[in-house]
């Protein structure tokens, strides 16, 4: 019976081994202290009870604290990299040769800051790793057994336990489980030896204990297998993801910064202004100065933002140094405390204090390796800020110079425009004071307007242009484009000078242009305005319509115009009469010619004076206009024609006076008899029977004179 029960227990032990592989992963998560507690209970013969854990402490675990430190380190590196990449903005601000020196200093200091930041990160990573290792070693050394009188609490874990899935924790558990296997094997060997020597009831008790010991041995071996599988998996994952560790992430960040900066430095080219020779004159146009001033203002704002960013980084690093300095002070205080207790205690206490001293020294070295880069970074950032401030001061000085030059150029421009305006006003006043001829005054004022426009354009172009060569090129291209697009306008302007020439047109002239007869009322740069006249010969009256021609019409084939010769203000009229064959034609010629000369005598001297002036101006001799008569025999009788000069403005008045006097002579001299020709000439109009009154005869003569009047014009 005992052998059978022993075999059944053995078979149950084998079945229990099959379940070990299923619960291996869960066994890894259980603290190794539980196995120690069970083995100790079996060895002492005490009943096996579950271990009881204390309530977790509210203080953060070292693992959680290390994770927070890792996030802080990576965040700090990201901020430093962002600040370092801001150097590209400074590279775009370089436009002067002297600014390259500031940029070179900033680049050198920025490289040092970046190097120190990564050095600090590696120092902190080493400190974190050392702290984790110390904590893991303490967890392995300390016994996890707890008093059995504490009630277990579900879903609670000791806060001092490191992460069970980390490589260090798994390695520690592997060592612990291997030690447990060794103890279990020794226990099994001991129980087997005791069972072989035991008899009776004692042998049965040893057999049951042997079965339990073999089960515990199998469970410990299964846990070793599970831990090995987990270690293999963790090692494989870390090999596939090299950036999983803090050091690896720091290395990856540094590699990315170096890979991103090398192409950028290779591409950076000096600005055109930075490579400009020193002897090349700077542009000084108003537009160029205004553009430089705006660019300098943008530089000023960009450097201000860079200074603010650098100062913010400096303050953050100073804040990061504070807790490290506090920890160093605490370590120094702990060292002083330990040093004060050197003479007390036994040998084990001395060894413990020695270990504590070594731990403090090691921790202090790690903190110093982390805090020194931060201190150096503070110094370099202060120098960086000072360099940016000197650059900013240079930009401010340059801005003052550009602003001063711009103000001077604006003052000069305003002064020149003011001088041009004052000259235009003086020109106008002198013109009205000394030029009394309206035509000459109008021409001078138009020349004044054109001169002012040209001067203003020249002054503006020379003040707003950057270089004379560029101005000449632009003006040449602009002139070609304007000449093509405004050829009609340019032709009209040329026509204005043609009309304003020596034998041109002035306001008030009566001319015939393009088949239209009228009086000139305005002559502009591009157009000519006339008041249209209608009628025949010299008897023309305004129609009330205004005709406008482009000045370019004078260059067209049909653009010839006719007007009075300059300085000559008369036209020729002709009086035609047909005398009866039996009339005393000599008497008729003498009476009619004397009558016409009596009227012409009133303005004969004015006509002669105009001719003398014209002869002197043209250097050509012209006979003065005098009235004369011609006689011609015809089938109807003796045809008498008298030609006489008439002032243009008084032509109607003069013709009326001559007609009345001729009728008076005919009525008082019976020897003058007229015939009625078949052609329109001066003739006696036959009145109705019984109605031959002097008024009717006068009306007939006036109509005949108007019909026979001719205007002699000269191109």
C-alpha cells in the first residue's frame, strides 16, 4: 500500500510538471521571495502559507523616476536641437562682409553648446543606469520574506520591485531561480537518502515530502525555462530596435543633427552683398535706401527673437542645474555625516560605511559629469547672447546711417522740387509782366509747363534710381516701348511745334483745315480746337459748333491749312458793273474809282504800315495794296471792274459804305447808265412797273456786290 501510494504521488507529480509550462509566464511575474518562503517552511516543518506584502509607499518608484528623467533629457535635447537649427535664420541675415564674423562665432558656439548638451545627456543617462543597477542589486540581495501575520491584499505589488520584463530584472530572476533549483536538488537528494534509511510511518512522511520537493524542483526548472525564453525574446527585440535605450536614442538624435547639418553647411553660399568688393560704390537711390531700411528692421526683429530664445534656453539650463547642485550638497552632507561616525561600530559597520562612501563618491562623479556641461553651456550661451547683442548694435548703427541718408535724399528731393516750383511761379509772373502778346504768352507758358514736367521727371528718376547704367538701360527700353505705343501722341506733339512755328497758327486766326473753315480758339500739345464758321467769301458767321483736330493732321496728305499771311490783315474785293454802250465810260470810271478810293482812304495807311513791316520781316519787297480798275468790251456793253483792299474784320462795313456811295453817284449822274447782263455782276435791278424807288435800287446793288465779292487767300 505504501509503494502504491508512493507511485500515485509520483504520477501526480509528473502531471504537475506538465502544468508548469503553462504557468511559467505567471511564475516569472511572482517575486522569488515566495519560493524561499515555501522552502523555509517545509524545512522547518511549518505549514506553508502565502506571503503577505506591505501597502505600497506613495513615493514614486525608481523605475518611474528614471522614466521621468529620460523624458526630461529627451525633451531638453529636442529643445537644444531646435535652438541650434535656428542658426539657419542667422545665415539668411548675413548681407554685409562684417556680419560673416558674427555668424562664424555663433556657429562655433552653437556647435559647442550642442556637443555639451549631448555630453550632459550621456552623463545623466549613465547616472540613471547606475541608479537602476544599484536598485536591482539591492532587490536581489534583500530578502523578500515578510511576516506571516499581515493579511494579503489583492492586486497590490511592492513599489520597490523593478520592472519584471526588463533585461536586468529577468537576469536577476534567472540567478535567483538557479539558486532555488540548486537548493531544491540538494533537498531532494537529502530526502531520498533519509527515505532509504527510514522505516514505517517515518518513511511515508519522507515519501510525501520527497514528492513535494520534486514538484518544487520541477516548478523551479520550468521557471528557468520561461525566464530564458523571455530573455531570448527581449534580446531579439532590442537587437531589432536599437533605439529602445536612452543611450541609443541620444546617439540617434546626435546622428540626425550631424546628418542634417552637413548638407546645409555645404549649400550655404555667401550673399551677393557680402561678396561685393569694398571699392564698389553702394547704391543710394531712395527706393534702395528704403528697401535697406526695411531689411535692417527685419534683421533687428529676427535677432531680437534669437536673443530671447537664447536667454530662455539659458534660464532653462540654470533651472536644470539647481536640483543637481542640491543633490551634490546633500551628498557632501551625507559624506560629512558618515565621516563623523568613523570610530563607531564593528568591522561589518565599517565595511558598510565604506560601501556607502564608495556609492556617494560614484554618484557625485556622475552628477559632476552631468553638471559641468550645463555650467559650460551657461557660459557659452552668455557669450552667444553678447555676440548677438553686438551684431544687433552694428545693425542699429547701420540703420541709423541708412535712415540719415534716406532723410537727406528726401530733403534734397523736396528742395529740388521746391526750387522747380518756385522757378515755375517766377517764370509765370515774369511772362505776364513782360509778355503782352497773347499768342506769344500762351506759347511761353506751354514751354514752361513742358520744362517743369521734364525737370520733375529727371529729378525723380535720378533720386529713385539705383545706378546710372541701369537707369540708361531702363530709359532706353522705356523710350522704345513708349515710342511704339504712343506714336500718334508723339506725332501730335510734333505737330504742335509745327503749328507754333514762324508761319504757324495762333489763337484767333481764321484758317481752313481739312475742309473746315473756322477761327482757332485753342492750341494744345496734342489737339487743335476751332470755332466753325459758315457762309461765303468774307461773309462768314459762327455756327456754334466746335471742331477738334489732332495736331498730327498737319502731317497727313489732306492736312494742309490756309490762313492769312502773318502780319497782313486784308482781303481783295471786286466791284463789277456793265455800262451801256452809249455811256461816257471815262466819266463813269473816274466817278466810281474816286468813290471807292474815298472809302479805302480811311484805312490805307494801316495797310501800308503792315506791308512795310512784312517786307522788313521777310526781307522781300511787296507792292502796297492799292485799288485799281479794269475795263473790258463785251457784247452787252463796257464791263467795268474795280478791285480794292478790305480789312478782314471790317469787310461787311466797308462793302456797305462803298455800295451806298456808288448808288448815290449813279442816282445823281444821269450820264451813267447800266445794262442788265445775263451773268451775276453789278447791275441795275429792274423794279416792278410803277415801283422804281431808290431803296429798291440800293438793295439790288448790295446783293450784287455780295455775290461778286472774292477773298484772296495765300497758303
